[in-house]
C-alpha cells in the first residue's frame, strides 16, 4: 500500500508539473510582460535621470526603480521553476503550488508595469486630454457628475466607497483563483490572459490619451468645495496616492477599473456562473466609488466598458496565434458553466 501511494503521488506530481510546462515556456502572458516591461523600465530610468538632472527630488518616482527590481526578482523565479521540475515532481503539493504561482505570476508582473506607467505617461506623451473629457461630460450631462456627487459625501460613505475602491486588485484575479480552486485550470488561464490583455490594451490607450483624474484636474480648477474625509482605509489610500509623483498621474482614460472588472464578470459568467452575483455587487460599488472618490470621469467608465468586447474578441485569437502562428481560431465545443 505504501508503495502504491508513493507511486500515485509521483503521478500527481508529474501531472502538476506538466501543467507548469504547458503554462510555462513561451507563455503568452509572460511575453506580454516582457513587451511592456522593457519600455516601461526605460521610461522609468529616463524619468529619474530627467528629474535628477533638473535638480528636482525624484523620491516618489524612485519608487519605480524598486518596483522594477521586485519585478525582475519575481521574473527570475520562472527559469528556477523550469529547472526544478524534476525535483518538484516528487512532491505533488509543492508542484501544484508551483503551477499556481506560475499561472498567477504574470498578473503580478502586469501590475508592476501598471504602477510604473501610471507615474510616467507624461514623459512619453505630454498632450493631455482631460480638458476635452470635462467638456464632453459637460455636453453629455450638463455638468460634472464628479462635482454633483459632492452632495452625497459623508465620512461614513467615504470609508465605504474607499473599501470598494480597494477591492479592485482582488476583483481582477478573483475569478482566476476561483476557477483554479475548482480544478478548471485551463479556464483559469484563459480568464487570466483576458484580464492581462485588457490591462495592456488600457496601458497603450493611456499613452495615446493621457488624462489626469478629476481629483487632480478639477481640483486645480477649484471646482470642489467638500473634502473627502473618512477613516483608516481612506487615510491609507490617500497615503498610497501620495507616493506617486505630484500631479503626475495620467491614467484616467479609459478606466481600467471598469474594463478589467467587467471583463472578469464576463469570464465568471462564462465559466463559473454561481460566482457572478458576488462580482456584480462588488464591481457596482467599485465603479460608483471611482466617481465618488474623484478618480474617474464617467466617460472614463464608459470607455472602459467598451474594452470588454475587444478583450473577448482578442483573447482567443492572440492565444491561438501565440501557440500556433495562426490567427484564425478553429471552432470548439465550449464547456458548460458550473
């Protein structure tokens, strides 16, 4: 019996490591990271040099260098996992943990690119469009929804909406984690690739349409009369925002809070429908929070929503092209949701 169990564990370990291999060398998500990380790193280095040369303290952008170092360290674990496949195969649980880590790592690396690009867009494209966004909202709504929302501000509501806002980086990978826990690893990877492609599409659009959020631009115009005061969560978020370069954020349009969260809802509805109501409730609070807390214009949210059909269309084609070199995806019978 002991020998049989040991043999079963060895088989389980090989299966888990086979998944690491399938998701490993040549992983499309990792290629996207490299494509985004290299130019992001160069811009971050340039930003530090530019500010230092101008005699400006670049303490906040210097945080980007630390993020780059962390991203490089995390990426360096990929070849280590590949080299360790034989040893991990003898330990099924460790092999399964390595497979999960390898699957989720591109998401963590994607966020590293996001935080650096968030801070340095202005060094690539200085032609801001936030004035045009404000004019568009004035035409669409007869005013500024972000300013109109001031009448609802209370410390308690601010704390509640700050909690919803903080949920974003939990929403984005949550469907992937749920699917992985259900044993639906192929669907988990499809979902993750869709989320990451949505992120990188948004990054490109940040460069084309740089826009400061309302909390910066409308504040500079003196349009706010009520301060946002809350509790511990609100204070923590304010401290995190202060870590960014002063008035440097140019990541408002389109809203990736909307795009990524709605994309996650789509994949949840497709693969694990029971989880969708949870996402809908939390995402609704998140989207309302982006306006209430002055992080986004309403048109940002609308533009973000338009990225969902693009992501759904692009993801299978990009994945198939990466694996086979062919863009056309053959028809397949989808698995029914659970």
